[in-house]
C-alpha cells in the first residue's frame, strides 16, 4: 500500500466519505491531484479495503478501521 492510499484511508476514517476531491481535503491528507482520487479509490476497492455505499466511501472491515486508527 502506498503513502497516498494510506492517507486516503485516513481521510475516509476522519469523516470525508464523499468529498475527497475537494482541495482542502486533498491538501490536508496529501492526496495529490484531483485526477489521483479515482485511482486511489480503485486501488482500495480492488483490495476490498473500502466499500461504496451510495455516494459515500466506508472502510470495509471495522477491525481494520480500528487497527488503522491506533497506528
């Protein structure tokens, strides 16, 4: 998992479920350019680390989310 993917997970855990493309969120979590967001989502979806519920992203496994929050 790359640095940007980990930061994307942290952003989702911080409550940014549908606004990852906003400049303030990208800057706060160092997510890169707006064109990078779909690639991050795709990579995390492919690994089954996140799920899409309507328009919102969530961490797929609550145990993983708990572990990640304690890192």
